[in-house]
């Protein structure tokens, strides 16, 4: 098969996916973007952005949502990276078992998983009961309907995605590269940070982007575990769209969510280490 | 191993397909003897309604109607705001034939033109209803098919008896209290009742808002659905709260020692309303459904199952059931019904005010 033929085949195989993305992603995205700049008279205006960005409640909710995402994401990296590294070093059978355990939560509805946290974090839930029975707490503490509950719920939701993304990236790092580094005098930690991490950085960027985006845009988990006292961008957007029918404000919030994620993604790429491999 | 796996997959696919084939075959061989007596047989009627207590609604309302008329009820469930928004978005291509809304949302639906006036001559059960249920919005845009109230409940084993809306400010309720969110049916009603309790005037809403601000730190959370309140109660996060009377059956079902009260300032009453969707092409069937909803059998069944309180004046309930519903002259005479137009007008401002208090 010559190169031109391969290229044509490659393009043909891409077309269905690209058409799907065009109609079900790009077009709706453009629609949202255009709507966010539309004024009452149908003309282009920034008034919607001004209304939202100068609203103190929006700024508070945005800061809270960002804070939650910036806590969830690094924890997912800290837990996910060593887990993914270990899994790539295991024999196939054991790796398969661990992969199944990682994937298993993803096969459960996020709603069901989130509701399970009510039982665990509730006033008389497993955590409070354990801590009071061993004497660490004198009486149950408020765990539900807090930012902490949202963080825990989001971490459980998105950690498997971080692990899977990193496993996929690390599997592309050949064992010989690591062996070469060790044979040239690098310690295990040095090898991990100076060889493995740079070579799997693209996977890290992808994992961080997915987890951060998911945390910024999550609705069910903040709605159930945070409740009405802990509004996030998605619950605020729902209120604007479905209660106040203020679609303009809702589209502005959606655009801000997208921009935040794009800034993070492109910002991370600036930190990508140079590699010789 | 591989062959076994392939065989298992094939068997699974065959099983799934066969269940569908047999289900279809069962429908196709259903008896057609009564077809002539069912002029609407085979038609679908889309009803926009809440999903709360859906199993009982299916038993008492939907299945009997489907069987009687040989039709299929397509249910669109959700809370008021989600269903209202959907109907407005589809205004030029309406799908809903019958819509159920809480009072203020039915008012908004009327203003938005997504529901239309009914013809009383086409409803044989209308005359049996209490007077203010027949046309609660005016212009015959809606009928109150059930009456509810916003009550107060408390855990009898955890807190002292509650007798007033003022009691929500008691220090013993700190951290174990919830109230309905401002976007819910009864959210605004709490403001009015706190205004009445603390200022003696429903319309002194600045006082009510001040009390909300004082209560906010004490709240576990504000609930947006009755199912959320049920979870809060069953998880013992909440020992007292205003509650919608239609949820009382489920609250009792938690098995926890609870009591409901008629506070000295009174209770908030409201009708859940049913309307004909504007643009419906199945108006006759819609009228039959509404008449069915107002029928003696349905109203009695819903009451006995503690789902909805009846609006028919000929329903006589046993005392042990009546005490758990919005029923009886003594209770209904203490209900305050608010002006839906007024509540719809302040909605945007009040949501912003609420968000300010709850975001800080």
C-alpha cells in the first residue's frame, strides 16, 4: 500500500467521526457562543457578559467552582500517577484485575454513585459512626452539603478517568528507556520524574483537562452533595436557564466554563518538558 | 475460552431480541372485541406531570385510564420549572396535551400562552369540586385537581413541640432544620409565613427575608424537591422542616417518630392545577383525562394512598386517613392562599435575593 493510499484511507476513516463532531459538538458550541453575544435587539453586544461578570454572586460561585476543581485535580494526579505507573509494571493478569476495579465505578450511574455518598457521609453515616465509635469525635460532624462532600464525590467520579488516561500514556513508554536511565545511574525517583513523567506528559495534560473540565461542569454531584447552600457554576446555570428562563446568562456561564478549560489546557502545554526521545 | 465467550454473547443477543419479539407478538394478539367501544384506541396522550409517587399515580390514574380507553399515556416528568421551560421552548410545535403545574407556574403558563381555557360543559365531574378549585386562576385556564398545604413537621423524640412559624428560629433546631428552596412551589410561601409570624403581616416581606438571613446558618440545606426532604429525614439530617402535604405519606413511611402541626399563624394552601395544553390535537381525549382525574374513584384512591388530597366535596375519608391529608373544613379554613400573579412578579428579584444570602 503506498503512502497516498494510506493517507486517503486515514482521511476516509476520520470523516464519520468528524461529521459527528461537527454537528453534535461544533455547531451547538457555535450556537451557544453566538447566543451569548446577542442583545435584546438581536445585535452583537457584551452586555450579557457585563451583567454576569459584575454580579457578585456569580463571582463567588465561579471562585468556589474553580477552588473545588483546583483541589480535585491535583489530588487525582497525586493518587492517579503512582497507581497508573504501578499498573503498567504488573503482569498482564494482575493488571487486568486492577483495570477492572478502576473501570467498575465507571459502569455505574454517576447519580447512583453520588447517592451512595449520602449514606457514607451522612450525619449517621459510616464515617461519622466509625469516628464516634472509636472516640475521635464526640458527636457527628456535618460532612454532607459542604464543599468537602462535593470534592470527595468528584474525586471518586473522575479518578478512574485520570488513571486510565495515564495508563494509556505510560504504556507508550518503552521499558528499555527506563532501564537505560537506571543503568546510567539514575535512581528510581529520578527516573520517574525525569524520564517517565516527561514522556507521559501528554497523557497527564489530557487527564488533568478531563478531570478539571469534569469538576467545573459537574451538575449531579454538586447538586446532591452540596445542596442549595453550595451553588456551583452548573447549578447556577441551571437556575438561570430552567427557573428564570434567562438563557442569555446561561450561555454566558457556559462560555466562561469552556474558556476556563481552554486556558488551563493551553497553559499546561506551556509546561511540557522538552524530551529527546 | 474464546469460542465460549462468543457463544455467550450470541445467546445474550438472541435472548434480548426474543423478549422484544414476544412482547410485540403479545401486543399484536391482544383481544380486539371492545375496539368499537374505544374510539380513541391506540392513541397517545402526552401528560406533563411530576414524577413523585409515580408508582401510585400509575396504579390509581394512568393504568385505569389506559385500560378504559385503550390509549397510551406518555408521561413527561420533572419539576415545574423544567417542564414549563420545555413547553415554552416547544411552543410552536407543542407536544403536551395535558399539563399539571403548581399555582404560580400555572399562572406563568397562562401568561406564556402554553395552556388554554377549558370548556366546563365537557367536564362531568367539575360540579362536584369545591368552589375555589373550579377556576383558581380565573378565565378557566386551570382546575385545581388536588389541594395541598405547606405544613410544619418535627421529630417528636428530638425537639420540643412546634406551635408557631417562629419556632423555626429556636436554637435547638440549629443544624437540623431545612426549608424549601426559593425556586420550589412553596419557597416563597415560607417568606410570607415568616413575615406573618414576626411582623403580623404577610406582606411585610422584608421581615421575612431578615428571618431567612438569620436562619441560613442554621440550615442543613434548602431542599428543592420533596424527595430530597425525604432523604434528609430518613438520613436523620433534619429534625424539623416545612413540608408539602403530599409528601406526608412518605415522611410517615420513614418509620421515624414525627408529628405535623397547624401553627398558630396558619398554613399556606395551594392547588395543584391541571390544564389543557395549547395546541393540543387531542382535545377530546384531554378532557376525558382531566375528567378522570376529577372522578370519585381516582380522588378516593389517591386520598386513601396518601398521594393527593381530594377536591371533591363528596369524598368522605376515614379519620385515620383524613388526619394525614389537606382535608376537612377545620384545616382548609386555616389555609392562606397567595396571589400567584404577585408571586410570579417577584420571582426574579427574590431568587437573586436568595442567592445573595445563600452564596455568602
